[in-house]
């Protein structure tokens, strides 16, 4: 497992939850105080973001932080 793969998994989880909640990427980005282009890069796994930023995203999506990182503990690290 590479660092970028973890970012892609977490980003995809954020996008999935955001879409399930019916939020646009622009609305979520505005709510958490970042540019939508940065949130887009997070969702696509193109950038590695901080734990704090993930926490802020989880609050804005009204989900537990653990939901954002769910499943990562089962991934083998090489």
C-alpha cells in the first residue's frame, strides 16, 4: 500500500458520503473554508491532507471521523 493509495481511498469515501448527503463540492468546500479545487484534489486522492482537515470534513458531513477512515486498518502496508 502506497501513501497515494490511502489518499485515494479516503478521498473516495469523502466523495461518496458527500454525494449521499446531496452536497455539492462547492457547498462542502465553502462550509469547511477551503477552495473547491482543493477539496476536489482531496477527493481524487491527489493530495494528502491533515488529520485536522479530515476531522473538519467529517463534522461538516455530520459523520463520525471513523467513518472517513473506515477500512484503512485492514490494508496491508508494504
